[in-house]
């Protein structure tokens, strides 16, 4: 039997992806449209306030391609908070013109493959705390996808000895660190919470860096042999003060 590695778990996380019914939206008179968007912006500003109080964080991005038009990511203390945020959005007038094309529930996670030897609480370390209670960067681009580690025949991540998994994750970390300052990653665990085992949320100044990093990682054994990936969602930062422009017809 191989042994599970420990995880440090922080904020709960909801990725909420919405597609606009542009045809119905076009029929709304200009002034009403602007007031509906303002109502949405007011809600985003409450998320901003929560972020300033350091009790959560948010990201708002457009989504390029057919899968959605925008993505809202919220981090909070509890699943109840996530539920409330989702329902608050659903009760806004703008929600009447959206369909939720995908959503993802997870918890921001930091692998604790090598816990402190002195038995101290890793969350006493401010760097660790910042990793599981992160402020989502407002960089130009987002890339989100869910993933699993394989349990197929010889390729079973969950039956590898812990030491081997530690080594594979070290190599993974080494590749990732080459992209320091270019890409910020938020890994959220979702085993038992959603259909995949992790959500991978990446932020970049330059969208090309997503392709470079993810391609390079495909050659690391942990991804090449054990990684399984869901759909990818990519998009661009949507600043609340740009929302009127984005939703304008
Ligand atoms: C910006 C790049 C970057 C960096 C620096 C980085 C580093 C690290 C380190 C050091 C660790 C281990 C400790 C921890 O923090 O958990 C991890 C952990 C993890 N990662 Fe990672 N990762 C990156 C980026 C990064 C990407 C792009 C992916 C997707 C993989 C791909 O092929 O598409 C990913 C996945 C994961 C996962 C699913 C885990 C948890 C696996 C588990 O079994 O526990 N990750 N990751």
C-alpha cells in the first residue's frame, strides 16, 4: 500500500463560467442594459472589498472561444460562501441572459510532501499561508483546466510509493519554477468535490507562456505518464471598469 501525501488546504474555490445570450441581450434597451451591467459591476466591487479585507479573492476574465463568454473565480472560507455567491449572481438581472456552461468546485491546495520535521504547523509560515489563501493576480490572461492523475494498469499514480511521487513532483516543480514571474499557478484539489481531482488555474502577462509551460510539462514524467486533462478555458482580464464596454452592443 502506498501512503497518501499530506495536503494543506485553504480557501474553497468556485469557477463559474457563463455564456451570454447575445441575441436576447441585444433586444434590451441601451439604458436598461447599462443599469443591468452596473448591478453586476456593483457585485464585483463587493468581491474586491472582500479581497481588500483579505477574507477571499476573485478573478473576472473573458473567455475566448465557444465554451463561455466570461469566467468568475471566487475564493472564500466555506462552501456556504461559494453557494451564496453563485446564488447572488443568479438573482442579478444579467443572469437572465446567461447560461452556466461549466463550473468547478475545489479547495486551494498546497502539497505538503515534506512536512516540517519539528512538527510545527506549516501554516504558521507566512509563505505557506499565502499559497493556500492567495490573492488571485489580475494579470492579462487566465487559463483554467481540470486534471486527474491516472489509475490505469501500470500507470497508477496512487499505487506509487510516496518517495517516488516526491521525486516526480520535484522535477515538476523545477520545470514550473523556470516560469517564475511569467506564470502564477493556483492548484486546487477537488477529489470528492467535483468530477476531476484538481483544478489548474494559471495567470500570465503573455498568453503564449501558457503554451510554452504546458508543452514543456508534458515531457515531465508526472504529466507524460500520469496526467489526464479536461477542457481548457482561456481568456483575458475583464476589469470591472471595462465591463460596460464588454457588454455593450
Ligand atoms: C508555474 C508553474 C508551476 C510551478 C512552479 C509548480 C510547482 C508545483 C510544486 C512544487 C508542487 C508540489 C507541491 C504543491 O505545491 O502541491 C505542485 C503540485 C501540483 N501541480 Fe504544479 N506547478 C506549476 C504549474 C503546474 C501546471 C501547469 C500543472 C498542470 C500539469 C500539466 O502538465 O499541465 C500543475 C499541476 C499540479 C498538480 C495537480 C499538483 C498537485 C499534485 C499532487 O499530487 O499533489 N502545476 N506544483
